[in-house]
C-alpha cells in the first residue's frame, strides 16, 4: 500500500473572505500559506477578530468564501468526525480560562492524549512532566482550575499546546503577555516543533508586545482592511 506524501503546506487560507469583523465593516481577504517548519506572526488588533481567525484555522467555523485547508484537506469538505480527528493534530496555547472545572489540571492535560492515541500512559505522563519542568513547574499541577494560580495556568497551557507531536501549534500571544520568564523555554519549544516539521502560527494583539518577541518568525503580517499585509518587525 502506497504511503501518501506529507502535505508541504500545513495550513492554507485561499481567497477567504473575513467579513464579520468587529471594528470594521469592510471585509478582508485572507491569503496565507504556512509551510512545514515555518513560524508566522500575525497581528490582529481586535480580540473578537482574533477568536474568529483562530476558529477558521481550526475548522471550527467555515468562511463564507474561499477555503481553509489543514494538511492539504479543506476543513469544509470533512465530516465532523474527520474534523475532530484532524484537530487532534493541532496544539493550542490559548486562554487560561478554558479548563474543565470537574477534574484537575494534570488530568485535563493528559486525558486527550491518553484517549486519542495508543501511546503508553507512562510515556505520556513522562513527556508531559518533562514539558512542565521545561516551562518552569516542578511537575504537572494537580489542582483544579478554581484553585490554580494564573501563573501556573499559563504554563499548563504551554504544556497542553506542545504535548505530543502537533503538526500545527496556534498561540494566542496575549496569554503570555505578563510572562517574560517564558521567553527562552517558549522559543526552545517552538524551535523543537519546527525542527520536527511542525508549523507555528502566533496571533498577537500587537507586534510590539513583549510576548511577540518570544518567537523568531519567518514572516510577519498585520490584519487590516486590505487583508493580511506583510510587515517588518517593529524595532
């Protein structure tokens, strides 16, 4: 049986009309190809627009026009079960508020990996613990969401996003804005993901934000009325 070649493009937005913008009535045309091993930084000033863009990239919403594809397959052409299966290959470093309240943070990190893969539990726990230490924790936090400090939740979000071998890691920059001490471990984790052939999409409110300097981006873009415009990193 022939093995299908790995798609060169991890994420692509082609002719996507981004129409439901919060601060502008003008629809924006989105064109983006994110290749394997590439890190891209995108400035999106409005929080609602950032959330909408993430939903498009993760196949949680379909564009009115155009196509969003992950690993060469358009999200809109996949059945719900297929979308879910593909989404498990995406790591998300996002809001520290998105944790289940009925289980501990460690369980919330481990369960998806244990449930959806055949990797032995001891290996999953060891990998997650190593990541936790990499991001400055003594180990996996056992507390539940309501009793876990924000500082720990930020680091736990990093562990959750990089655990396993995600083909794409999506990072919401504002999650890390007050965590300058994460600059080095985050840069190292991104480099490991890139070396493995994964891609990183970092979405930030402002390219001048301190956390935006955690990533050595190959390309930078700003979302405006004319869509995604390539820019240089501010000095």
